[in-house]
């Protein structure tokens, strides 16, 4: 089977991780795979060597009608050259352009967090409704997304498949970079309870809430680490540390007691699944599909207030036996629901229904 994955941006993130994992599983399963995306980005460096690459020069996050016309033409040219059996579209922008460019009967469209449209960019919701007939399958990444797609009138061939991630916990790299060793040593140097967040700094990710929680718990032996900031962050609480961007940041989770993710909206955050994989319980905002992942045993989904986060973090820090149990439950939930193999098998069944 020939499978074409198309995603808007080649920068690394949750949706790109899904593309990488599906591409790797597919080529290992004997399928021919091509990935198309924007010209620049780290994605191109980490795709398996067996996967074809197609870089689309005009493709970018911002919208320009003249450029979008060129992107659609380039996608059509790619289709004629590669002749895929399945076209898998990822992210909302390419979900629109791809459904204009490719034959309906060949398209799987994964909505990586429907709230990014339904809440953050609602003005594009009418396009999602109009174009729902232009895909064979529309896939949400959580039941939350699935339910909201239906409630917004998008009901044609809709389903949901949980994201899956590689089991990193047993994968120890032979050579660790100097940057990694420096960050690991800095985290290890702090005594007491350690709370980690891995996310970019953006309005979606509530960095100000992270700082407020750290401030509230400054009198306790609890330290907060944020990984993913591009810029130097000033005026931090005394127990909060911004460590910048880190390659394979998830490997630092082995030094965390608890993972924290404050957010205004989400689909199925890969960072939470990574924490579970490393047996790290999670406290996160009760948005998107997070409440489906955190069941009270492996962590908790809480209201977007500093007091809620602080109370739950302090509870785990003060109850080591419960924390130990939560660590085991975190790993158990990963193994049951969020492996790459489980995700791939679900998507493969969709692919086979189309080929």
C-alpha cells in the first residue's frame, strides 16, 4: 500500500510525532510511505530513512490566498507523481487544502485537537462543516473531540483514535549530549519534590499559572521545571526554573516526581502520554481529551486555577505511598491505551477499508 501523510508544518510537535510513528510502523510493515510538509523544520531530520520526503515551499501557518492556491496545485502534482492509495491529512489548515486537492475516497483527516478550531479559530468552523463530505474518514484524537465534532454538525464518517507514543522508558541513548547532561545535573541538584512541564511558551499553555502555582508552594520543598521556552524568562519564583529547549526533552522525565500541564485547550497532549510512559503521574487542566487520560489513579484533571493545581501537587508531595501507587498506574494506563502499536492498528484498519 502507498500511504501519503501531509501535515502543515515540519516543526516538531504532537501531530508531527503521530506522523513519524505512523510512518515508521508503516514502512516496517512493508508499505511505501511519503511525507509532505513545509520546507523547513526538524521533522525532516527524524523521519525514517525509508520514508520519502516532499517539501512544499509556499506552505506556512499564516494564510495567503495566492500561496494557498500554489499549495493546492503542488499537492495535486504530488498526487499525480506518487499515486497514493491513502492520503492522511494532519492539522486543520492542510485538512482544508488537502480536501480541496485530493480525491475524497482516498482521504483520512485527523483533527489534532478540535478545540483549536471550535474554540481558538471558530471563524473557520463553517469550512469544516462544508468540507466534511470531502473525506472518507474524519478522526478525532479523543472522545471529547468526537463528541464536539458531532455537536457542531460534523457527522460524516467521524470516529476517534487515541494517540500512541514510542516506549521511550527502556530506550537509553548510547551518547548523551552535553546539553542533556547539563540539564539533568541541574534538575538532580535540587532536593525535594520535583514537578516538570514540557511545553512551548504560548497563550495556549498557561505559563503564568505555572508560575503562580510555584509561588504558592515556595514555602515547601517543591521545585518546578519548565522545559521548552525559547527566550530567557525573567522574574521567576525562587523555586521555578526555565531550562530552555531540549532535544528529546521527554528523557528528562525520569527525574520528575510529577508532571504538570496547564492549558486553555488541548486534543490529546503527547507530553502527558510521555509522562505516563515514564511512570510519572500527571496533574493537568481539565480540557480537551485530558479527562479521558487521567482517571484519578494515574493523576488528575483539574480546573484551571492555581489553587486546584497547588492542592493536588501538595497532596502527592505529602503522601509518598499514594505517589508510588500513582506511578504504577501511570505506566499501566500507557501500556493499555497509548502505545504506537495500538494507534497504528486502528489507523491501518481505516487504510485497508479504502485501498
